C-alpha cells in the first residue's frame, strides 16, 4: 500500500538534472543492511512511520547516510523535493 504509493510518487519527481532512483524498498524497521546499502550507493534512507534503532542511527552517522523520517506522505514528498533542489546546479 504505502510503499508502492510513495515509490511511484517519488519516481515522478525526477527532472533533467536530478533523478530519483529507488534502490530498495521494504516494510518494517530500518536495518543495518539498509544503512550499508545506502552508504554503498550514496542514497538517502526514508523511514515512513518507522524509526531507526539507536545502533542503526549511529551506523548511519558513521557512514554519512542521511535518514529522512516522516509520518505524512505529503511532508515526505516536500523533503525529497527540497533535497532534489539542493542537488541542482545554480542558475545565474
């Protein structure tokens, strides 16, 4: 339900300069494997209605992996849009 809706919505946010690519999606808590995969692929981890356990959050910090948390789909989409805008080249 929610995972597919979020994935489809995020895939539609891509533009010419910044793309959204879903590397992995699953339900349940954020795991160490999720953080390691994100670190290897330079990705952001999205936690929708879940939180990372302290040791998982610490691993994310060590690997420089950003975790976005949200309980509302619209807030999550706004966070991803803001992240994508930060990736765009400045226009002069």
